[in-house]
C-alpha cells in the first residue's frame, strides 16, 4: 500500500466547508507542468479518475476508485488513520496566530533557553529568515502551520540531534489537553546563512490512535507488518514489526522493492509513504517538481509489479490533497485515488467510496481478520 502523500484528485463533497473548492492536486500539477506522461498510473486507473494532461489513453489494467474522506480534518494523521479504520471526528487543534504565552513560557522554562519564531510559517522560509540568529544564540526555531503541528528547527552543529529530539519529547508532554496538537516534528538542518538545507533526520512525535487500528489487527493475526518512511511515526510504531526510515521518495521505493525481492511467501502487509510529494512540492507550491515526482514514481511501478505473486496486490492511494497551484500553502480537501493492481484482479472502475475506512475493511476481508471501523470491503478486490 503506497501513499502518494497529498495526491488528491479533485473536490471532496465537503471541500467548501474547508475553503478548498476547485483544488485538484494531481490534475493541476500535470497541467501546470505542461503535461506529464504517466502510463503505468493510467493503466492502474488514475486516468479514469482525473484528467492527466500529457498522458495518452492506455488500456485499463487495474481497479480504480474515487474515495471521499470522512475524517473531520485534512492532515496526515486523519488521512492515514482513516485508511486503517480510525476516523477522526474531533479535529486536532491548530494555532493560526502562534502558540499562546503560557505555552511559550513553559517551553522556554523546560528547554532552558528562549525560542525564536512562534508563528505559522513555511519551514524552509523560517529557517532561511531566522537561521543566522539561531546560529548565534542557540535558541530553537519553533513554528506551526495550517496543520495541527508544533515544529522545532535547529542546526545540527549547534544543537545535537539527541537534544533536539529531547526538546520534541518535552513539547509532546506540554502540548496536551487544551493545547493538544496532532504532531510534534523535529526539523534539523545544516549549512550556512543563505544556504540552509533540512536534513533527513526529521522525526515525528504524534498522538497515538485512540483505539486499535487495522495494522494492530493484522499483527495480532500473525501478518508481517512493515512500515516505510514516516508510516512508523504516524502510528507511533504501533502494530508494525519492521520500521524502514527513508530519505526520499526514490529511497522509499527502492527499499520497498528490496523487501519484496527477499520476501517469503507468507502473509505480509507493506505500508509505504512517499512524503516528498507533500513536503517538497505541494507545500512549496512547485507543480513542475510535483509532476516530475509523479513521473519518477510512475517509471518505478513496473519494478514493483514484476515482484507480485499470483495473489498479491499493489495499492496506490493518498491521504489528502496539497494542490501546488492553489492559494496559500495548506493541504486541500480532496477526493483521493485508490488504485489496485494484481495478477488475479479484473480491470474495473468501481463506484465512488465514501470513506477511506473502506481500505481497512478490505484489508480485513483479504487477511480474514476482525474488522475495524465502519468501512465496507471493495468486492472487486476480494
């Protein structure tokens, strides 16, 4: 199961409630880039769900659904948790004007030093703006975004990673109760003023799912559960036996391929997140970069197809949108694709699904474990 982090395909029915009418992450990225050829994603059915400028028509080889999210939120946790049967009904708190004085005072007291920032900002922008001051003072850069998140940025040569991670654990303790946010994120960086670069040593500290997910159910049933990229962090490691950190989309795809090459014939569930779509191109409003990342992913798919056994399935989906042509830098409330490919599947475009929890229900039926959540299995995949 591969998540194109932010790979939305057009308005969800409730997009207007989120102020996101008219967004289409994948479709608009392809158009703004002057077209992009995605023959393998098209063969899996993406072309049936959204216009793909630059992609010639190809025969359908997979099963495709348009899925409308049900969670009361458009963030990473809400999307991924819903896929595994836990639908967020009470949205995590956001801080569009920065964190209140009592939070800042407590963080500074427990960090033992003042903080910089305390505002909603793009990570790369605030590091570029406050990085030089951080180098002089050692004060961490604390910021948020339109998401429910507190992020702490620090230069690796000024603040050791262990110290940054400790600060994030402290912040996780502070940001509870009325201040609870979905995630605390460590954002280490390197370089000199004017040339700062965020490093792959990012680490997330999310709240845990409030009840068992489908991943927990699979692990209890003896299914080997494997996480790639930030999936481990999203679920606080719960239910997964093997974490595989990644440094890029391509690294995640290669590690997935390598795992499949050595996999036995037992029951396994691999859950993969390709975060660069969101972090590097969606939030930074870079449609050309987004389109190129789609092209890179598409070109890699045949390597994964070739490793599928007769009853294996490869799913491609998304957790929310982040239209790189849209106003602002926030996620966008969109429908997401659910594409499936496997030797035993018959090509089809199914009816729209109302809730990402249908993915959890389908996994439960495929692996014959007790259901989680209120989703309905997709009969075309059983």
